[in-house]
C-alpha cells in the first residue's frame, strides 16, 4: 500500500489520532491530546460508554474528542467509516484488537485506506500458526526463547502447552505436562471438561521456564534510529492472581470447586536491576535489526518495526548468572499504560511517559520535520 497515496490530500497540520475502542485506546488518546492532536475512537455498540461518556472530551477534561459507533469492529473497513476518518486526517494506531476482532486480517492490510502508525503487516507474526511467526523472528534475531517441541513424543522435561480457551480462542488455557503420556492425559482430560479447545494437539509445546516475569516495552524511532525502553511490567491474570494470594491448603481446596484460568486482566508495573538493562537493550536492538531485513512479502514497506513493541519473558538465574528468556512478542502498542509508573522513560526525557505519550511525541516530531511518511504504513 503506497503511503504517499494514503497521505495525499491530508492536512498534516490538522491531524487526528484514531483508535479502536479498547485495549490501549485511552492511552493513545491521552498521549495524542497531550501533544496537540485531536482524537477519534471507533467504538463497538454496547461497549461505547467508556469513550462516548466517561472519558469523552468536555469542560477541558477527557481525551476522546469524537466517537464513531459501529455494530462490530470490522465495520471500520466500511467505506463510509473510512471516509469519515480520512476527512479528519486520521492517523490510526493499531493494536491487538485488529487481529482478535477481524476474521480476515488481510483486509486490514489491503483495504484499510487510512495511514497506520507502526508496522501494518507485521502484526500477524504474533500468531503462532503463521508460516513465519514470532518464533521465527526471534530465532533469526538470535534471541533466546524456550525450546519448542515439534512433537509431543519428544517431551523430556516440563513443558507449557499453549492451548486456547473453548469459548474465546484468543485467550489462554495453558497447561503443564512432563512427558508424552502426561501430555495426552492432561490435554484429553481438560478437553473433556471443556477447559481447552478441541484443537489443543496443534498448540505450541514450549519448554516450561521458571523465572521472574518481565515485559520489556520498547519504542524504536525511525526519525532518530534510536531504541528506547519506555517501561517494564508484568501481566495480571484472573483468576490466577487470586489463587496466588491463597495459602497452599486453600489453593488445594479451591481447585475442587473453581477452575484455574489465566485470562489477562491488566498489568503491574515492575522494575529490573540496572545490571540487566544492557542485556535487554541488546535483545531489542537485535530485534529491530532483524525486522529491517524481513522479506518484502512479510513487510512490503521495508521499514521494519516502527514505534512500540514488546519482548515479553522472564529473567532466569542459571549457574549464578542472570539471563533473559523471551516467551512472546508484541509488534504494536502493548495494552499496558502503567509502564509510565516505571522510571526508564524518565531517565531519558526527564519525566516518565506512557507508550501513548511517546507515540504522540513521535508524531509531533514527524509533522514538524515533514517526515510523517516515515512513521506510518
């Protein structure tokens, strides 16, 4: 998709930042408003009050200026909705919702004629069922990940089977197995109980690595060719977090009546030792460099990663030394505005900022320098 054609007719002095109403919409909108941009949210009918009521701009407060309500998020692809966005000179910030709520993501890549801040075609690499996916990318970058078992018969250590929920295929219903027989018995049992989807045998089988969970939330600027660490956090999951607050005997009793779930419900800001930072930056730099070398079929823009991304994993201790193991990748803004509660962006800019604020700052710099085309796809 030709970016010059998408920007043709845009008034770059009067831009609007657009978001889907969920995930990180408020973070993006707040950051955009802080840097002088207008905002618009595409809200889904029945779940729009956060945007058209509670955080709607009024009386000098709020951060959502305009709301376009649709029956389903996919309707953002409708010609009339796109026309409204184009008329507002909208730069759209995509997030995880673009994959979860769109049956055919290729339509976003090919038929969404609105400039996207970030990497339009790389989002699909997060999905493990893609021919070339996040594991491929991490491997090419030389970033340590847990060992992946292609066949259950090869299981020779504790593994995490990344199965999906029955009702919500995008949510996790992971389970642990220690041998081929244990894998089969656990998976079959959970399927029978309706706790994992029927396709659990196709799920990724990953070495179970025990460490301190940390998500490293980076920002790469094409304007300066610099990598920044915006913040660090870890996931908060229901009802896992509730179980972790119980004593061992309470957990055992509760499991007889309540199923253990791992549905992400938020994030908790955390920090890492300074001695780990250089290792984290090294991983981030390798990742950025590798995305710039991707085949044009994967990244027609040839720009690689733009703006926010996250390397999510854990810090492990082995033989008296610490190392970082990466489990997951986010190739867009992570849904964690709490990263501003960590000090890393403040060490660089004098005050901490959220990822949404950093996006707003990048867009502001690009407009001033006449380089908007470099940060959108």
